[in-house]
């Protein structure tokens, strides 16, 4: 049922961006055509900062609100 994926490559290719976006996307509620799932982000280098994933989540919520014409407070209830 669960899956583990390893992403590797040279620095600056967008691996962190990709993984953070996937972590946000998998949690989109089913009512908004998402999976309503859960994600774990494992940082093996100790460089994780919450600021970037918050920006990604905020942008995703904004996009969902525009697409489905819903209010922000009603998305995750």
C-alpha cells in the first residue's frame, strides 16, 4: 500500500522543490479532486526550512480556491 521513492541528482536541479510540492499535493482533500492522503518528508542533510513549504502550500490553497471558487477556511474542514 505505501510507497517509498528516492530522488537523487546534482545540486540545484529542483529535487527539494519537487518533493515539497508532492507532499503538499497528496494532501489535497478528495472533495477537491485530491487524494486526501498523508506524506512524510525526510531531510537527510538537515537543511529543511519550513518557509518554502509554507509558501508552496499557500500557493496551492490559493489555486484551489480560484479553481473551485471556495473560501480558504472551507477547504480543509
